[in-house]
C-alpha cells in the first residue's frame, strides 16, 4: 500500500512538473509543487482519480517523494524573506527592480529582473489590502460592514484560518484535513482542538510532525481573486 502511494505521488509530481508552465526557475517549481500533491490526492485528481486519499498531508507527500522536508521549508521561507527584503530595498531607494539581495529576480521570475519600477507607499497599499482579503478577521469585518451582496441577498462569506496541526494527533482522531477544511468549526471547537493538542503550540513537538492546515470557521461563498484585485486597484488609485 505504502509503495503504491509512493509511486502515485512520484508520478503525479512528474506529471505536474512536466505539464505546468510557470515563468520561474525549475528549482523554485521543484520546491513549490509538492504542496499541490495533497489537494489533488484528497480530491481524487490526476493519478488519484478514483482513489482519493483524504488524509494526505504535505509532509506525507514530501516523504513519499523522497525529498528533504527541511530543505524545502527553508527554501520556501527564503522566498518570503527575499520578498520582504526587496520591498524594504525598493522603499529605501536601494533598487528599482523586483530582485533579491543577490540581484536575482524574485521567485525566479525572469522578467522581474529587467522591469524597473517606480514604487512608493501608496502603490503598496493595494498589495497590503490584497494580502488581507483571505484572512478570517477581515472577512468577518466585511460581513459586518456589507450586509448584502449586489443582488441584495444576505451576504454569506466563508472563511477560516491555517493552524499548526500535530499530524500524530490528527491521525489518531476521526478528523481529516478534508473535514477540517470543509466543515464548520466553532470558536469553542477550535479551543477544544488546542486543549487536546491537535492544534499545537509546538512545545515538545517534532517540527516534522507539524502541518499548517486550513480549518474552516464559517461556510459560505468564496471570492474571485481577479475581481478583488481589480476593485483594489480602482479604489487605491492615486493621482500622478
């Protein structure tokens, strides 16, 4: 059984790597694509069609692929750190490009390296707002402020949050990543998960056994990223 899952994960990863066209370095794609395996396994897509695996985690996928999880985590963290450093450098006037401290394009996106930018704090306001549009706290505020959709129907917006989950506790329970992501979990239930150690404070827990897992707080509609970004751009435009 384990060997079969390992073979499926490897085949799905290879298929994704060969078929996914991204304007990034192969090294970046290599470190990002393992995250796609659990979602496809849980929903029965690709090679998992007809054989879904509802409790697949990113750590499981990385292990089945035979990759070093610490190397992948560190690489992914370096992408985030490089983006933060780049924003600081842009605002401080140290660069005019989306590049890291070694002057390489951010995330390995080649055209970033040759695209000069005129950056100021107003321009970045939209990026900050965009970063908040999927957060539970800001979705709750949105529902309180906008009571209805444009068709006058009562607004029902779904939201949740990622938590550090102890994968050992998860496997011992009747829960799965899929049920955590799809079913509603009240504040009281979230507190219960913390008390029993399912949601971990990481003390005394091997980092390898921790998974960032989305837990749904409320059911409801999602939002179009494209429509949201267009609205953000319109509402945060500034006079030149």
